[in-house]
């Protein structure tokens, strides 16, 4: 599990902060929004990647690698209109965990905003970061 997480971290770090432009639509860009010095993050995967068991496209997930009692929730705003349309969370799981991908088709070139926050029941989200991209 740690090696998978390390590979995910490296792949996510490679694209950290690289916001896709409409000209990049359909390139399979993986966007990572880091929080807690990249110990926790949210991913947006633009297009399916892989062969027999592909990572789905237009998908988000949350990853929590800080054993601090706080989970991670990732939000996706389709159309970048200020409304969170999709979420994925690590709630209820111990650290060193990435949530399943939350996916659904989004039209190519559609603007999206991804946000990742540390979350905990009964508390306001903290350490939130956002990035803009396209589906």
C-alpha cells in the first residue's frame, strides 16, 4: 500500500499546480491539490488512464496520509459556477488511505474547479486549497 501511495504521490506531485487550459482538454491531465505539505491531497483525473483496470476519467478522489484525526474531502465544481457537484472523502478511514474515485462524464473542455480540505465531523473544513482545470 505504501508503494502505491508513493507512486500516486510522485505522479500527483509531477502535476501539482499545473492547471490545464482548454487547449489541453483530453490529455489525461492529473491535477493534485495539496494540503498539509503534500501529506494530504485531492486529485482530479481528466481522462481514463491505463489498460485492463483504468483510472476513470472526470473523476476525483481524496487522499489522507496524516494521522491527525482529520480526514480529507475533495470537491468538484462542474462549470466553475460556485456549486460543488461531486465529493469524495476519506471519512471513517484511518490515515494512509485514498478514497475510491467519484466519477461521471463531463463534456470535454468544460471548466471545473477542484477543492481539497481537511474535514472532521462537527468542525469547519480547514487547510482548503483550490485549482481550476478543464474536463
